[in-house]
C-alpha cells in the first residue's frame, strides 16, 4: 500500500472514531524523522486509547505494523510510529500544551 493511501486510511479511522481537529502535515522538506505527521485531538483518555487501538488493529490486519507505540491505557498522548508516518493522538488540553501544530508549521498541511 502506498504511503498516501495509508495516511488517508489513518485519517479516516480517526474521523470514524470521532477524533477532532485532524491535521496531516507533510514534513518531508523540513525533517528526516518521517514523511507525515498526523495530529488529532480526543475528548478523554478512553477516546485517545480507542483511536490508537483502532489504527493499530485495522492497519495490523493489512500487515502494516508500527515500529513503536508510546503511551499506555491512561495516556493523554499516544504516539504511533510507522517510520514514514507518525501519528499523535492527544487529549485536547495536552495538544494545546505541546503545540506540535506550531512546532511543525514549516511543514505543508495536507487537505484530506
């Protein structure tokens, strides 16, 4: 599966799980860390976990396994690292505090 298809699939999973303020940022020209960051907000820690679990489950069925997952059942920020794609699911307050949207503003926001 092509990277842009995976990005779209992740975006749709987050949207289906009622994630909010979903941003896809192309960081290929500003970092070698990954090609895309996907950042989204959730309303509570259960939703953070549910979104993370659903991404891992659906992509896992297609043989797409994360390099790493950071966070635990009570996490207010989950990070799923697919090497070329890094997904950040935040509790709304934590997203505002860490402000990755501002930190990666030199990337190109991709409309989905």
